[in-house]
């Protein structure tokens, strides 16, 4: 290939996302050929000793989401296979390190980059013995997680387990400079440049700053201290990523890296800064294999987040979402908190906006701590009651949903758990299907 020839860039993403569309559109706008490597078009084969990849590409930009995948090793295997065939940005070993938050912390510490104190122990006794070392409040989180799910604050008397559901969990030092203003900085790095940065503020009654949880954003690009810029660039390089969102928080003792995210979203950054990372990622991929890009075009395209459906896709509609799975009127679910998990029969209630669990059950699994108090309507639409709400992980089939559930005394009711629209929106409710096999009337309790 000569530098004047168009480069074919494969964007590897097995789900539909605005970021994937934006990168594909940027590649095309820069005069090169995008290919979306997805479930319905990607084939790898070996025949008579010859390896083939369809569609054929010159370079791959890896956008596989691993943290919310039930079996991330399977997806990593795909990235690893493809990386043996063509150059791959965000290679598999770096993606694996970034996927696991403890592995990220260990790697950064080995490169003398600042991270909060952490402890993972496979022994429950050892983990709880060390709880006091982390102060009055500590962060307890799953080693693999996304969008703030699987992250809790725990007090000194709350017992924790080495695993939450099927994922290992660890203790982490809580870094706060102002307890009344929960804020961190997301810095988007592409190659050896900072594309943009934003402050992320936690929503009311929460301490997590994730945009997916309702956090607000503000442009921080021009406010970054030199030390923070240096930490962000060095962290991305230490993990081995080509592009990443680096989350950094300020404490009384300086700056600390919380996460290095290889598939950070673009929406919040663009909202805060008016800059899209998509054309910079496209440029990096194109130039990795000798292609040419006009920097002025990159700057122009960065001022728009074009996440429309790419023009090169086939004429027939490509479904943005898979058909939702069925869920029964009653369904067996697995509830997980900081103390453990319990399998229970829950009732689906499309009239309830929020999932609700029994007080005793919440205590047994360690759901919490209480985040806030919410008002809910009683059976009479004119009345309301106050209920505490807590974070809990609800497993339905092979899926896990981290939701903010309300707590109430349901000891006098048939089902200790009501699944609300916060979970049911992902499914199609089949009222004729009951896990308990009871054909009683479907009237609400």
C-alpha cells in the first residue's frame, strides 16, 4: 500500500453504539473506507493453511465492550485472533488490563502513577480484617463493571465478600476533597494527544459521577494542570492503549487515577467540550498503516458528533437493538448486595417504575447503603409513602442489572421482590408464564 491509497479501517463492535457510528462516519469523511466488523458480517477462516478475514481490512479500531459482557474472555479471544491478522488499535492485552480495575491499579502503580489504595483478597476473613485500614467509609467495587454499576460505599460495620455475584470485588480507598461536591475529571486521550477533558459531577443523592447514572458535565480542557495532563498520557501508555478515557480525582494528597477506560463514551465529552474524539481515532488508525489524513479535516469533523447510520451499510435495515427476551409474570432472579446473593421468585409489575425488595431480604444480601428517600404512590393515587432506596444487582437469566431499588416491608405479601420498569424495559413481559406454576388471577397485590 502506498500512502496515497485509501485505507480500509475495520471498527470492531458487536453492538450498536453512537461511538461506532461516529468513527465509521469520520473514516469515510476523511476519504478512506470504513468497515463495521459486527456479528452479521465477520468471518475468520483457515483453509489449506491460509487464513482469511471477511470483510478484508487493513487495520482495526477495537470498540468491543467487555465490562458488561457475561463472558468477556470470549470477546477478548476474538480481538486476540484479529490482532494476529492485522494491526489492531487498543490491542487485546491492553484491553484485558483495562477491563479489570485491579489489574489497572497494579499496572499503574508499577509505573509509579498515583492510584488509591486497594485490596482484593480471595479470603472473606482477610478482606474484612482489612476493612478498618480504609477509614470510616470505603469504596467496594467489582473488578469488572461499567457505568458505575457494582460500586458501593461501605461503612466500618458492613461485611463484604470477595465476590459479588460471579465477579470478584475489592476494597478501595475513598478519595474525596469536598464531600459535598462529588467531582472527577474524564480526560480523553488519543495517541499522544489529549482530545478534550470534562469535569463530571455526581447527580443529587449519589456520589458516582458516571454520565450514564445522570451525572452532569462541564468543560475542563483548558483548566487541566500540567501534572494531570502528564498523568493521563502516562496512564494510557502504561496500560498500552491507543485511546482511552482516563478518570482522575483530586484528594487532599494530590491526584489519583480511578480508571482507564478503553471504550469510553463520546456523548458526555461532546456535550461538555463540543469536541468529538471520533475523527482523531479514525486518523490514528489510518496513519498506523501508512494512510494520509488532512489535519484540518480532522479538526473540522471534531466539531460535530456525527452518529447517524453510516451510508455504507446495506440497504436493508440493520437492527439497532436485538429483539427483547421474554420475562415471565413471575421469574426467578438472583439478588446481589455487598454481603452475598440470594435466588428468589420475583413478580413483574409494569405499573411500577422502580424495582422494590423486602426489608429483611435487603438486609440479608447487604443491599445498600441507603442513598436517599423517595416518595411512592400508595394504592390510592392521592396518597404517598416515603421509602429508602439502595443499589442492588439483579440477575435475570444471563443478564445483570444494577438498579436503585426501593425498600419496603413485604413480609405480608406473596412476593418479596417486585421487578419495575427499570428492569422490565429490557424485556417483553409474558403474563402467561409463571415460574411458580400458579395460575391464579393476575390482580396486583
